[in-house]
C-alpha cells in the first residue's frame, strides 16, 4: 500500500512539471526572480527569487498602518482623568447627571432653583341665576326664560331651549344669549357647554349690556359641538358670564335650528393662580319642576 505522503509528493511533482512546461511554452517570468541566464533557464518552479522587493513592500505596508494608527490616536478627544480619594487614577468619560423630574423644573427665570408650586384646588364659582338675553329692537325677551334653570340643575335629562328659527343665523336679529350671574365675582378660566345637537357659534362676553355693540370685547369664542370647552386666553375676574349665540346648532330632537342646552359649567381659578374648579352643576337652587314647557 502506498503511503498517503508518497501520493501527495508524486501529485506535487506532476503539478510542478505541468507548470514548468506551461511557463516554458509561453516564456513566463516570476515577479522578483533573479535575472541571470542560469536562473532564468531553470524551470519556473525552481527559480530563485530576490527577497528585496517583498521586504520593501512589507515595510511600506507597515509604515502606512502605523501612520493611520497615529492619526486616529491624535484625533481622539482627550479623556478626563479623575482620582478617587486615596484610590487609583481612573480615566474615562464622565457620565452626565440625570435630568430633574418635570415637576421640579422651574419655568420662571426669576426664581431659579425653586420648585413651581402645585395649583391649589378652588371651590367652583356658584351660579346664582341665568337670564335670557334677547334685547330690543329686534328681540322680545321670550326665549323661554322660565326654562333656564334646567341648564344648571345637574340633571342632563333636562335642558333649556331657545325658540326655533328657519335660518340658523336668525335672519331678523344678530343673536340671542344667556346671562350667567355668579353669586360673587370669580376668576373664570373656562366655560363648558353640553348640548342636544351640534353646530352654531358662541362667544363669551363679560358684560350683558354690550351684546349688540359691534365693537364688543369678545373674551373667547368657539364653534359648538355636543360638549364644547371654551378656554379664555387668561383668567378674567367676572360677575357675569355671557354666552352670546351668533348662530344656532341643529337640535337632535327634530332637526330644527335652536339651542338645547342640558348643562353649563364655569371653571375658575384662585386669583393669580392657574388651578381650576367646576361650577354650575348643582350650584344654586333650581325649581323642582323639570317638565317641558310648550315651545313657541
């Protein structure tokens, strides 16, 4: 049996002979071979090589790698060096402290370092009465004033309703409204309306005597939906919160143009504060009768 090493040696010899034969046939040269007649006449696989070019190539590659490494080292940002008390020198990037909780962030540049106080809860502004605004010469004040208590009786199954109009923008007058009279002046922040229906537009005023003035001061306004939250740009001290309806929603009951208000709430804040409380639902005394009155 022929040893495996002998078979590999014979295979290598045959491959070398083929390479030598191919090189002689095509006059091939090996890069870096020693150029003398005796060496170049020898078979290709037995020619001697000049190690000089290979050494130079290795040195050039080593120089390039060294330059790249040196450049990266110089470009690195110098790491801070710290020493613990009595301990070894520690080199590394210092970890920044975590940001403070949002509740501790001071938004007032004049009180740096102080924690902003939480707003104090406040009692809701108490509604003493709600009157109808339908002033002359175009109005007659008959927008069902006897039903206004239903808008603040705390019962969402009852509501105040205006009269119905063919035109949602009335056609013969500039609007109608409600005068919400507070038991005492309060800082008002928001007014929340709940309707049976949606559509129309409402303005918040502070004086019932200016509703017909085209230059009246409008504190806030909104298009109406089933629940409409009207936020004033900033709290305003008010004794009367006037809702002036410049156009009417479509009622759920029969699809006619009128206001059907189930509840109105007033949100207030402490003077100079930003907290709030709800007022209206259950505020004040309301008549016991909650039946429907005939519509004009």
